[in-house]
C-alpha cells in the first residue's frame, strides 16, 4: 500500500512536470520538398524549428503524518506514516525567483 502511494505521487509529479513546461520557439521551421518531373528539378531542403524548454522545479519530500489505520477488529488506531509531499515551481516562476535573489545582492 505504501509503495502504491509513492508510485502514484511520482506519476503525479511527472505529469505536473510535463504540463508545467515553459516552451519558447527560437527559430522558424522551413520545408522545401523536392519537385520531380521526368528528372529532378530541385533539391529538397528541411529546416526544423528550434525550441528552448525550461522544465519546472519539482521537489518530492517525505513528512510524517498521523492517519487512522484500520485494524483487524472493529476499531482503528492512529499511526505515524511517511507520506509523499510534492512541491512544484513552474518554469517561469523559478526564473522570477532567481531574478529576485540576484536583485537583493
């Protein structure tokens, strides 16, 4: 059960990481397809667009929490378990934090 919680937390963090990316197009793309008749009249040329991708900062830590755990009777007991804690800073916000630290110096 505990492994399942950590796996789910990891999958959730990974999905947030993919959604939180900041993508900037840095170059336009261009495709010139070759033209053919009986003989080739033009060479093909392909230029793919370039992108800069800044991934978000994801921190996964563990903290102790008291939760009610059912026992084999009709009662429950409180136990302290280690549960995952996920902190995500979007890519743009991480850059803002760096700028604020640089401004303070």
